[in-house]
C-alpha cells in the first residue's frame, strides 16, 4: 500500500502493521509532520507523472464487510444442572429440532475416496495401453535395439528365456573376408570356382548377405560381375533362417563363368 504526506507530498510505501499503533497516523520521515495515512491510502500508484494521490473522506459511515474467509466455531455451552421433574410440574415438550452448530464439514475434494472396481479397471486399461505403446516403439526401433551392445544381449537373453527368435539385423559392414581363392571348375569347362571364408564380427546374428563378385583385368577394367543372393550359395533353408551367428565363420562357394585369360583379379562386396 502507498500513502502521501500532505505537507511535503512525499509518497511512502507501507505495510498494514504500520497503521495499527496510532490508528492510522504516521510521522513523515522527510518533514517530521504527523498525518493520517488513511486519507491518501492507495493499493497502487497512478501512472507517472503525478503530484498528489487521491484523498479519501474519513467522516463517512463504516462500510459493510461481507466477504468472510473464516469464522471460529462457537464454544460449547456449559451444562446446567436442572432439578428433577415433579408430578406437579407440567411436562415440557421435547425439542425435536437438531442442533447443527457443532458439526464440521469437509470439502468434497478433501474427502477420501474409496477405490472401486471402475478405478482398478481404468488403471489396468492405462497400463495395457502404455505397455502396448512401448512394444510398438520397440518393434519400430528393433534393429537399433538389437544392434546396441548394451541392450541387444539383454533382449537376446529374454527372448531365449521366452522361447522366441529375434529378427535378423543386417550389418554387412561388420562382415570380414578372411580368405578367398579362385580355381578352375572341376566339372565345367568354362567355369570358375570361387571360395571365400567370411566371419561375422557383429555382436548379433545377421542374415547372409548379397555377395557381389567383380572380375577385372590387369588394368583394373571390369570384365564380369555377378550378384549372388543367399539362396544361391546357401542351400539349407533352416541355415538361411538362422542367419550367420555372432562371431561365427562360414565358407561360401560360388560358381562363375570364366571370362578368359584377361581376368587376373577379383573382388568381393557384401550388401
């Protein structure tokens, strides 16, 4: 709150406690004048520039206070000993009214609510929805989760416990070519037999890759190229479904047509 000294027009900021000791009177700290602070009491300052605060008339009837925030509960009356009734005294009619003065009321929002089957059912439905959403997100990010070095082993252990099989995650960059060899095909006149030893350096099983073999001459010019899908060099369907296990090494055999004497080099790529 704010008030203004009527002598020097100095505006002061004050609290309600400062108005109590002298019934609203204050002493100006600038000119030492004593004035009634209630005459110019204001909750907010007017926009600048201003000279005087609005003055209030102090000789009006007291205003009505009608916004109550608290009313103490009345004390219980002391019991009074009444003399016993006699036959000569007329019977007093029993008061059938009820006294509500001693009752206390609790707001509805503060009352404890009993758990019902509806609440339990709603909680169960919410939990099912949350679990379903988590499973959808995990399935959408399954490749990244399985390939993760921390989460992947945990998922594999849990899947093995449940008896399920994780989907294969393709990571051809983690395949390492250990050895390769080319020789003339033993039963086909114009054919070559190419063998390769490949190891899976990933921490998870991955499908057999698509292998591309390129034959080149001494100048690096490509003479022939062929792509082999897993079913072209892995005849066992069960082995293809299981994929190449983590850390496992496999031998791949490919049959290609001999491009002639000019082919002196060959290269492998995995997709």
